[in-house]
C-alpha cells in the first residue's frame, strides 16, 4: 500500500510538471510578437514565471481537492478533530520552500536583466551593469556599430533626430540586427517610452537625458505609446516605429535628408485649435499643446 501511494504521488507530481511546462510554452503566444532580442529574453522570463506559478497553483489545489474528497467528515461525525499544537517539520518545510522559490525567481530575473543590458536610467543612481549586450546571445559575429538616435517627447508629440544625417522625423526607423542607442529627453512632464513588441518601457524624466539600448530583430511596423498619463491629448501620444532592412533604412535616411524641414502634422495641436462643438464651455484649465516639431517630411 505504501508503494502504491508513493507511485500515485509520483504520477500526480509528474502530471503537474508536464501540464505546467505545456502552459509555460503557451505563454509565449499571450504576448505580442517579439521584435527585439530583449523581447525574447522577457518572453523566457514570462514563460518561466507562468510555469512555476502553475506548478504552485496545481499543487496547492490538488492537495486541497484530495483533502476534501478523502478526509471530509461524515454527516454523522460530530466529534472534534485531534488537537495539533505544532509540527516543526511541517513549519520548516512550508517556510523553506517559499524562500527557495523567491530566491530562484529573483536570481533568474536578475540574470535576464543583466543579459538584456538596456541601461535605462540605472546609471543615474550609479548601479553597475554588465557590459555584454543582449545580442551577444545570438552568436552573431557581424553585428554593426551602434546607431544613435535622439528621442524628444513633449505634450503631445514624439520626434526622432538622427544626428549623423541631421534628419528629424515623427517616425522612428530602426535598422534590423543593429544595436540602437536612444537618448530620451522630455521637454515638459514625465512621459514613458513603450513599444509592446519590444517588451521595453522606460520613463522619461524632464531635464534628464536617459539612454536606452536594444537590438531590433524583426522587420515590420510597430506602435510607440506613451506609458505615462500626460494630460488632455494623452491618447494621441503615439508614433509609428519601423524596423527596416539595412538597404531600406539607408534609403529612407537619404530621402529624408533631401526634404526641407517643416512643422510636423500634430493632431493634438489641430484639435486644440478648433472651436468647441457645444455652446457650453468648461472653466477647467487646459494645457495648450506644444508647438509641433520641425521635421524632414
């Protein structure tokens, strides 16, 4: 009987592990398609957390269900349960296991963040990061030099300047498989750089230049959002992000450099300048949108 119980427990544990692993693999499909090397690393972390969380959930629920089915009192049983004042082994077990799980999660998460090496605002608080970038994991030996781009955000528009070509645009174009170094600047309030497909979100603090590095690895068009509520026209704080092949990227830069600088189309400025559509006027203070950026159309 004892061997049977051990075999049954082993089958139960094995089923939980297999089911949790399968759900963890499915977790990759719950997120937008990964478009950067860093996004793939975040996907691994998310899958790991889903797998571990499912093991804990199914384990606890399984033991609870087993107790309900096989240890419930009968309708005629009105006796009290035996008084148990403490079980040292049990208390040590349910204390040590969560501690080990938390240490495992923290260690794995920290390792992922080091491998990402996105910098962000950490240099501002003098935290040490490893120098090895995330694209080193791909094994590519022909990675091109870093492409530096200045990102300026204000209420309520994004602009992107390519210093080496003296090009400014309201679209963010990035070369595939090339390390990108963004210099994030806010002209007014706190904004947030967030592209769901990149799995990267960075707050942008006024009067600071915040570096952000990542490596796009999937050609396509993506959407940049402001992750911080920044006022009346916050919903219009979007921009198109293109990951291009090297040829397409260089062609776009060359064509943009030939265009004369003009004020960009700014939906927030256009909407703010229109008269109210109702005779009722709110006395609430409204922040006027900043002047549209000057870009190479």
